[in-house]
């Protein structure tokens, strides 16, 4: 009877693996088709004849074939469980362990992230640095005080200058832990998208927080209304200086935030603390990539870079408005 406990354990692992393979939580974001096509063409030139990438693609396809064979072998072992007896249990355990190792081992290096994306970003944005393997530290993210969380992950780190100001940006994923009545722990996403911090030359000497109106983070005595019904259906504004906030939130600023949401489905939350500007956008995963063929890989890279382009333009828009703001 004891070996059958292992069967149920590894059956559970098998189901989790299948779910992780065939599901994705990434938010689907509409993008600028023209920008996406431009970046796709740039990416294809670098991808098509890259021998190192070709070798990585072959290795990935080989490992994928092994994973597929192991999945089939696991299924067959369950089908012939009564025929093979305890021997099938050991086969299932061995196959399951190998499969888990292959899936979670991952690739340490990827030419797409290590060479191709940095090259395209550098060509289009002067002095922009990019590193897929690191992200913004949780301590910097906490500075903005967006929300509490139990689990934090960040990668796709970028730093450079926008409108002459230093900025850092990366993908951030925060989650909250829940425990159900049976004592099982679950995690739910609070935020998944791009987070950026810009250090400005001048201070507004106040805080202004523009957030999704489904999120209630501040005391209602800091809440202000904006003379824009469409804006207030999407966002709430909290501040300790109503006059400065109203002067900053011009019709041009609010209309751009409305257009962004209506056209792409992206919420744009902004926080200003004196001379620090924090912007986060609900874009989901910053870079979605999987090995396929040069054409499809270039399309994936193009779409990801088009999202980055949109984020940087939004940052530029807010900075220009702040520059024109007379403290």
C-alpha cells in the first residue's frame, strides 16, 4: 500500500507540470503595430544567422522532445500499473524526478536576452543598460509604497536617462499569500508589470498618488476629485496638496492616461514624492519569449520591445509635464 502514496504524489506533480506548460498568466497588451514591426525587422537580422542562438534552439528542441517522451512514458506507466506492479511505481518515480529536474533547471544563458535585446535597445536608446537576470530590489520598490506583499520577484532591469533624468526600470511581480480552511497556502498576484523610478532635479514638496480606483490605499481625507468623469471612472487621486495636484493634472495629462487605458488596457499608476517619480504599468510580463524559429522569435522580441517603447514614452510625457509645472 505504501508505494501507492508515491503514485499520488507524483501524479500531483504531473498535473502541476501540465498546468505550468499549457497556461500563462501574462497580461495580453495591445501594442503599437508600427513600432513592433520595426523592432521585429531589427531582431530578425540579428537572429537569422546567429550560430550560438541556433545551437541553443537545437538544445531546447532536444530537451523538449525528451520532456514529451517522459510525459508519454509516465502516462503509459500509469496505464500498465496493474500489469507491472511495484516495478511501475519505481519507473514512475524515476521518470517524474527526471522530468521535474529538466523543467525547473532552465537555461542559464540565452542569446536573445544576453545579446540581441541589449543590442537593439542600445541602438534605439543611447546609454540604456539592460540585464535580463537582475531586477529592481524590493527595498526600492517599497519606497513607493504601492502595496504590501508576501512574495516579490523582479527581472529585466534597465537603467539610463529619460529627458535628461536618471531612471531605473524593470519587470516586477508581487503576490499575496493566502491560507485556506484546510491549511493549504496559495499565492495571488497583486501587481505584474513594469515599475520605474525617476530622480528629478526639482522637488514638488508634496506627494501625489494616482492609482487604479479599485485600490484603496490612502485615507479619504487625502482624496481629491478631478473635473473629468472618464478619468474618475478609472483612477483615484490622493494628495497632501490639492492645489499642486490640480495644477499638475492638466486635461492633457488626464486624457493621455485615459487614452492609454482605452487603447491598450494598461493601467498607469503614478506616485510623486517630492523629487521622486514612480510609475508602474500593468503590462504583465515584460518579455515573453520561447524558442521557435527565427521569424516567430523575431515577432516575439518585436512585440516586447514595442511595450518598452510605450513605457518610455509615457515616462517622457509625465516628466515633460512636471518640467513645465511651476513649483
